C-alpha cells in the first residue's frame, strides 16, 4: 500500500530577488520573465512562473491551496496578466493540491497540463492518498497533543524545551493543514501529452519534455531554450533522489537525456536554484554508481541488510555532497531499499 502523506511534516547564487512580502516563498527572478518560487521552511516544495507578453504560465501548485493563493498574490505584484496554463510536473500531492486555487482565481480559460501518466496517477493514487491522509491526520494530531501534555516522545523519553516547541509548531501546522484538506477538491489536468508539447505565448516558446520514468512514471521537464532554464520538478532537488514511487533503474538514463539540453539554470522541485549542470551531473554519477553497487550484492544473494551495509560504505564519498545522505539511502523508502526491491523483483 502506498504510504500516505501523514508523515510528510517535517553555493551562493546571484539571482535577482523581487521585493517579495510572501509568507511562504522567496521569489527569485532567474531570467527575463522567469521566476522561481522557493518554498520557505515548512513549505514542502518549490514552484515557478513564467510571464510572457500575453499570459502567465505556472509550474506546480504545492500541497496547500493557501500556499498557492499566496503565490498568486505574488504573481499579481509583478503582472496583471492572467494565468492561462498550470503545469504539474508529476502527481505527488505537494505539487498538485493547489491547482484549485488557480481554477478559483482564473475561472475561465485556464488549462492544466501534465503527462498522461500523471493524470492517471492523480486519479489512481493521489486522490486516494489524500482521502487516507484525511482519515489519518486526526489520530496524528491526538498523538502530538499527548506528547505536549506528557512532555515525552512516543518512546517515553523526555522532550527538551526546544523539542516541545517544535512539536507545538508541528501541531499547529498540521491543524491548519487538516482544515484545508477537508475542503480540497483535486483539479485534474485538462491537457495531457505523451512525449513532448510546446506552449507558444507571445514571442516565447515553453517546451514540456518527457524523457522517461524516474521519480514517478510521468515526470515532465519545463524548458525555456531562449533563457537556458530548466524547471525539473522532483527529478532534481537539493538532496538525494527521493525514491518512494520511483523507478530507480530509469532515473539515471532519464537525466542523461536531460543533460544534453543547453542549461544555465535549474529550478528544482525542492531546494535552492541551481547554476549550470553541476548538481545534475552529480546526481547522474551517483545513480550510475548506486544501481551497479546494489546489483553486485543482489547477484551474490545478499540480504537487504547486508546490501545496505556494504553499499553505504562503497558510496560513502557522496556523503559530503548530499545532506541527510545515510537517512536517504536506508529505511523502507531509502534509495538502497527501493533499488534492491526493483532488482529482486526483476530477478
């Protein structure tokens, strides 16, 4: 069963930041008419928007409609042009649940675009996971309240004052999320495609490119050739690839195809804006090493525990490159586990 989103809580760059008063985003102008909306702490994903002579194109809409409405407010400080296209890079709730805010703010003429697999997976996975989360959150809130009242963790150890404050913040945030979740109506993509599509708005061409499976089976990239800007969704982030719903063996080859593009700037799904192809190439190298490393141990009949211990050692050089490296490779959703499971299933 797919995990619900209940547990989803918690370089120096020289881009020109707009005079943003946004509560939830840092707005960065990365090229003429192209803006990154970098989620502030507690906001679970980034977005982006492109202003053309005719309209605005938005990429990804975040977990909460209130966050999407905040970004709409920021867009309106930059332009009075309407949002005509909303693009979802993949099906995950933290990139799609804000769609309804754009439908409400721009009720006529707004199209929602995604790969056709993404539309299928919003229907088949995202909507059920949202309903499951709606059922699970009250219990989670009760657990947090119990921790605050007892001043102890679930394992019985005492909470420090700092820990207690963090639990209180988490409780307040999740209470706000529950109130929004109860009124979320998923807005599905109205336009889908198989391999590629282009939006021509004014003098600007925005390419929507599908190179294959990776983080999900329907990840698309938004590419502006004139500005050399790539908007990657979660195929690139500031950390280790997150493989909960991934096809591990496909992720590397997909990024290798992306690397052929002329790229000066990347707006990732999470983390700060990236300059050039350095992070892209790092992730490609890591994935090239991860798959064969796990494969060697699967071929020898090693257990998951044995494989995890060995591969962590073999890939230890990457620990200095990625935050939370060991945590991201281990556990039920870790990179080693997901790769091991895929290889075992094929074997």
